[in-house]
C-alpha cells in the first residue's frame, strides 16, 4: 500500500494565461511533466486531476499514476483536491498546482511530515499569504472538504479551522527552500516569459 500520494491539480481554466498551463513547455518539458518529476522522488503514487473532457499532455513516470477529472468544470481547486483525495490510496497526500514549475522536493517532504491526527492539513505561509495549492492533507480531511463543497463553500482556506491546519511559517520551510521558489506560479504569458528567461 502506498504511504504518500502526490496530487497534481491540472484542471484550471487558465483564463489569464490564455492557454492550457499543463502543456506549456519549459526547457523542453511540459509543466505537468515537471510537476510529476518533482513529486516522483517524494511520493509512492500520482493522481493527476484534469478538467472534464480535457486531455492532459502525456507524462512519463515509473510510479503508479491515475488520471481523474473534476466532475463539474469551474468548481475551483477545492473540488480538484477532493477528487484527488478520493482517488488516493495513501493516508497522506501532497497537493500541488501544475503552474508551480520550481517545486522543491524537500519542501514537499517537510509538509507531509507535519500531517498528523491533530493537523489534518499543513499549509505553508509564503509571499505573505497561505499557499493551499502547495500543501499536504490527511485523507481523513475528505469528509470535511465534501461538507464544505456541499454547503457551497469553495474557498480552500475556509477549511483551516475544521482541519486544525498547521500553518508552516517561512522560518520552518526556508530551511529546505531558502528563496521560496516552490511558491512561484505562472498565471500570465508575461510571468511565464520571465521564468523562461
């Protein structure tokens, strides 16, 4: 049985980017493949979450890998997290967004080590705000997430109190990612061009 699942959220609308982020190429590798590669040294299995009816770019991994779809388009990342956790066979999952191409595997390991029966969610604080799309969950959080979705609450940070989230401060995570490059995401063509250069 797997001990740790890696979930890649790749089903966003990419409105500001104007094209599918998962397929963007950086140094000849798609952003989706980059996420898979960075997770591969940390997790035992992968779950790729895509938008309904959208095909993801091809990826290669030696790990067991499952591709699932959001049941309804446009429901936001919390729905993708729920779908990913439902597909996970491990008790703990690390969740990342496909538009974070500089993820540091050691940061992902650190996040997962803090998940326990008290703190069912570990969310780092970076760039002066929580980073829910680079965080770690106990799969036991799924019931709480489902309840929030059923109530129409789609804001990931609304889960914080119900999951007794552990807020990992910069003093802790910077020991493994001093510059915080893991939290760099690309939302616009200009941001992507800066990354390429």
